[in-house]
C-alpha cells in the first residue's frame, strides 16, 4: 500500500511556524500593552489621590508654598500621563496589528489544513478504487483458473 504524502507539507510547516512566531509576538505585544496601561492607571490614580490630598489640605488651610508645590507636582504628573498615554496608544495599535497578522496566519494555516484533508480523502478514495480493481483482477484470475481445471 502507498503511504500518503501531502504535496504542500513543507508550505504548511512554514505557515504553521509563521503562525506560532506571530502568536508569540502577539502575546509579547499584549504583555507590553498591559504593562504600559497599568503604568497609566497608576499615574492617573496617583494624580487623583494627589488632587484629593490637596483639596483636603486646602480645607484645613494650606500655605501658598504648599499650593505651589502641589501644583508643580500635578503638572509633572500630567506631563508623565501625556507621555504614557501616547505609549498606550502605540502599544494598543501594535497589539491590534499583531492580532490582525495572527488572524491572517491562522486562516492561511486553516486553508492548507482543509486542503490537506480534502487531498487525503481523495487519496483514500483512489486507494480504495485501486484496491477494488486489484481484487477484481484477482477474482477474475481465480475464476479463470477454476475454469481451466
């Protein structure tokens, strides 16, 4: 019996490798996004807490120097927040880009797997057809041998 050999097996292997590399890159981009997003969240929380502390101190009577200090600190936080927001936007777009690539690679691999399944089915049908022909030939030879005797 003939063993099955898929004609695009090397292409399928390459596509699967590309897919796994893209999957790794996607997971790394998700991790990077989560890290930057967490940093942004922490900065926003710090800003919120600082404003709340400043308001509490204002109610108790805060000196002009204290107000000036809090104002500079909040301005610094706002600048940091601005920078980190841009990083979050970049990380998000990079993550979406890798997600799209991963989807494309997955679909490509799936197409080749589907082609392989169909090719294997036709291979099995052909093998079955050839086996049937061989059995018919064997039967007819046996029948002829019986007639000759």
